[in-house]
């Protein structure tokens, strides 16, 4: 819950830092929940498609990829764009 001060009895002591901390914890919990769900339902990947990002990223010649593009794509193929 990020709207912590709407019900908190000491709502005057709620700070932006506390709200942001709750938001960050909720985001981390959501990310872990999604990762756990994907791992549970996906099983072992034996198809060649699991290696597609490596081959696609390496075909782009990483030294020529703009830095902003590398930053934008880091969550997906960052480990291949070094």
C-alpha cells in the first residue's frame, strides 16, 4: 500500500521517504512474484529460442549500438551488449 497515511493512526508522522520505501518494497515483491510465477509455469527451456537474444544482440555489433539504446534494452539483452 502506498497511500499509507490514509489509514495510519499517526498520519502526521508519515513522510515521503516512508511512502517511497513502501512503494519500492511493493515493486520488489511484484517483481519476485512475477519471476517466481514465470519460473513455475515455464519449466525447462529446451528450444533454440532461449538463445535468440544472444544471437540477435551480437549481430548488432555492440560497439556501434548507441549508449541510450543499450540502457533502454538492458533489462532484456543487457548481458549480451557488453
